[in-house]
């Protein structure tokens, strides 16, 4: 029989990198997805922003 591949443990999401605090105010670093709504962030790439849930893309000029 063929050997089964071992699964690598997934890294936990680093939520603190999505927000920035200044004094008593909290600001988001990334935008929310316009299709999925609040709570689903767009991931920031060099030339685009992409939603991981619905694959919505916003290309930068």
C-alpha cells in the first residue's frame, strides 16, 4: 500500500494584524468584501485585493 502523506498543522489566523489602534480608536487595515459584507476582509496583494470566500477581486491601478 502507498504511504499516506502527513498533514502539516495549519497556522492560526493573526487577527491583530488586521486592525490598528491609536489611543481609544480602532481602525481596520484592510477593506471588507462588498459582496460578503462585514466580517470578511479582502486580502491585500501587490496588484490586487481578493476575497477568499467569494473570489471577488479589486485590481489596483
